[in-house]
């Protein structure tokens, strides 16, 4: 157990939360498992289970928990935690051996937390599921450490291209056809800009937001057949030909006046607002916001393109979920996770609420057939060019304010583009720490 706590301290300290764990010290309460043979279904015996998740997933989490509680003897007690408080709350609970039975985590943090030993091993249980190979492998891989599987997908969040059909028509573009290449993306944005409409721009991006641009720019590189890091997540490959094409595309859009001025200092807080207000022609966007954006804009949806036409790509984000190291109801908690991957949860709950399913064999379902845009999102999630990046130090290298990735992307669009080699080395330096 002491090694587990040391790993938890190291991992959470890497996320800047040493103080949160320093106040905690219990190390004698190793989470025990409920006894009995492991099965694909787990145990439904009327136990009460606790589950934590982040506020951005409140809608989907409540729908899933309500459906489970109505159909099972076990009852899940859901706690929604403000996004900015979540890492600190998990870190403090890990240090005092008070984690809930189940907890979700932003998938890019999962490698750090699996290394820290915060989750219980689910390798045998996942292997018993008859559709295990159909579960989104990006999340499974992100939750695998030293050949042990620790998490399943909870809720997927994908990045796709949104375009405003009304502005496309006004600009003489085909309102039913989005960009299939990076060059077409640039041409479409410039065409919208030439409308010279007040407060309306060709495109928008999070110019001071690392997370926004791993979510939207990494798929442009993957769709071009290249990668962003080595398989170990310790070396940055963000200076390759495809990456340079991404950077030059955005720099040319900036020089052409087609990027909304607010992009330069956008930290992510208002990243999606201008499109929803009908003021942006085309931009990469979170697929989960399709219902919201469609209330005010006639939205077209396409995969994120690369340098040449093809299947496109997406960043398979969202949250993974696992059983905590502290749970004493492992088989009951596994009953919830097993149900979570079932058709009843994936289609009848998630797809019915316009969320992306996490099983490739369920992508074509009664709800996706009603809206071709939802079918497009489900299809790109299953594309071999769609990925979940893996790196233990992902947060520090990419998402943190002032990260070396933020410096790199800002130089490429607004500053010294010749600094790429040095900026890429700086990203590698953090990844390899």
C-alpha cells in the first residue's frame, strides 16, 4: 500500500496538487475486493455504490445512473464535482484512502492515474465481455498500464468540423459539403470572410488554449497519416510535414484576416460561443455540443480533415471510468461498469440523448439513423485515424496554461514560425520528465 500511496503522491504532485495530498496520510486501508468468482455481469445484490464525475458530464452521468438505478437492485449515488475542483478532490481522497467505489477521469489524465495506482485492475473482467474488442480501443489503451486494463469508456467527447450552412450558401459554397482537406478548410473560411459581414469571420480557434488545440489540431495530423508523439508518449513529433501544414494553414488564415480577433487570447472559456451566435463560418468543434449549436445555427458536420482527402479523424476524448483502489464492493461496482457497456446503456441511454456510443458494433443504431450528422460522428469515432493520445505528462506538456505546446502553437500562428524546432524540443523535454 505504501508504494501505492507513493505513486499517487508522485502522480498528483505532477498535476500541481502536492498540498492536497500532504494533508493526508492514511496508508493502512488497502481497498479490498468483495469475494466470489469474477463474472461478466458482476453482482447485483442491492449494494449502495458511490460514483464521482466532473460537472461537464453531468447530463450523461445523471441519465446513466438513473437508468441503472431503475433496473437494478444496486443503487449508485452520484456526486457531480466542479471541473476545476476535480483533480484536487481525487488527489485528496487518494491520499486518505477515501476514493468512491467508482470515479471517472478525463481520458488524458488516465495514464497518470493508472500509473499512480488509483484504479483496480479490470483485465479479467473486461476479457469476459463478449464484445470486448468492440469497445473503443483508444480509451482502453489509455487505461492500460503494464499490460493491465483499468478503465472503460464513460462518455466520449469527439472533435469534428462544424460549418454554418446559411453562411456557406451566402458565400456561394455548397451548404451540404464541408471541407475534405486542410486546403478546402482554408478556402471555405476565406470565402466566408470575403462576405465582409459585420462581426462575422471565417473561423475561430483557442489561440491561448492548449487543450482546445490538442483536441482539434492533433486530428489534422493523424488524418494526414502522421503522429504527434512516439508510442511511449515521451517524444514530441510536432515538427513533421503534416504538423507544419496545419500551422501554415492557420497562419495563412490569420494573415488573410479570416480568424476572429478574439481567438488570439482565447483560453477556452468562450471558445465555442461565436459559432453558436452564427458569426463563424467553419471551425473544429466538440461533437457533444451539436444539440446546443443546432438551436441557433443550421449546422453541417464532417470529420476533421488532413492534407489529402480521406476518412478524416477525431480526438477521442471524454472520460474513462474505473473502480477505485479503495472500493470494497468491486463486484457490485463491476456490475455497473458491465451494464455501462451494454446495448441498454449505450443505445437506450447515450444514443437516445445524442451522445456518441463507445462500441463500434452499435454505431449504426435507431437514433443515428434519424440524423446523418450523428451517424457521421459515430463513424469517425471508429476510424483507424482517430486516436486518444497517450502520455504520462500530458497535462504539463499540452493542457497547462503556458505549456510548451501553447508557446509552439502561438509562435506558429502569431509569432516566430522559425522557432518550431526549439519549441518542439521543449515539448519533448516536458514529456520525458
